[in-house]
C-alpha cells in the first residue's frame, strides 16, 4: 500500500484495524487526496481475511467537517465535467466503505458536518459522545447533500431527511440516535469502557458468520426491492435464507458454535 498522508492505520492485535482521519488542523475535512487514501485502504481491507472488524475514528476536536475549503475553491473554478468526475470519486469512497465485507465501527468524539455525516451513514455501528453536534451543512453553501444522500437516507428516512437536509439545522447526538444515524450515545466518563466492551464483543464473534450476516442484510434488501412478483420474491428469499442457514450450520464456525452451546460454554472462534 502506498504511503498515507491524511489517514493512519494501526493494529493493536490481529483481530481489527483502526483507521484514523488525520487532518486535525482542518477538522479532518476531505480533500481529493484524503478521499483517494480512504478508498484505497477500504479496498485493501477486502483482502484481509484475518481482520474481524474495522474501527473508524478521528484525531483532534472534530470527527470531520466535510469538504476542505481549498478543495472547494478548486472545484469552484473547475469545469462541470471535472466536478462530476470529482463527485464520482467521492461517491466511490462512500460505496467502498459501505460495501466493506466486515463490520465497520465509528467512534465519534467530535462534531460531524456535511460529508462527515456521510461517513457515519456507511458504518455498521456508531458509538458517539453525548456532546457531539451534527449538521447537513450543504444548503448553507448553496449546495445539497447529494452524494451522501443515498446512504444517509437509508439510515434516517424521509421525515428526518426533509427536516435536516433542507434546513441545515444543527442536531444533537440524541437526535442522531432517534434518527438511527447513531446507535449508542455515551457520556465522557463511560467512553473508554464502552469502547473496550464493544471491542471485546466483536472479537468474540465468528468472523465468517459476521461477513455472511452483513452480506445477508444487503442481499435481503435487494430481493425485497426487486420487481419480481410477490410469490417469486418470497420464494427467492426463502431459498436464499434457508440455504444460508444450512450452509452455516455445517460450516466449521457453525459446528464450533453449536457444540459450545450444547456443552454450555463459550465458543472459541
């Protein structure tokens, strides 16, 4: 992997990777180089068979302020064609994180605005400090949260999208929890303990089963939204889900897990 300038990767053990946004001087705002680095790293994670999960976090006071001002200045002067090409690269970054086959966990200690909120929308589990503020700030700049909208909309749905996309109003961690954008809000004194508990939980789970379960969620959504008639749709879903559970029961992990259950002990994956 090429040298990384704007993000860093660490691994305290073989079970997981920590990816840290590392532009604290500009509140971890995106530029084209940072977008390319994040995309590159998450593409590479697909090949990491031993990694059970990924943690995404940030240095400094903010999680991410969205677009970098210098990058925005460059795009302001760029052609319409170049702006479209640039937006496609941003969309690819979100898609690559969203399609990561293993769990992606966000640890949010600082504010997230604009595209920074988009990062959270493509994570599987978001742990957030109660002090964090959020904002879809694009309308304040004469723009729209266009590229992040497909990912955010799936999390927060129509009513919250209308309320906060259109107004650009700041909202709290508890508001984000109600929307489904955040999954757990904690006070500062509980932060490190909650992180340890979450890591411990994820390490204890069967990695192939986690991958299969994440794929199941996306496959099921696709089948439910298909244009097939209801009978065909239901049959496809039934065939897929029953085959999956049968395969997992006979897999090495399934055998270990069911044996441990019958013997009333914790499985060792």
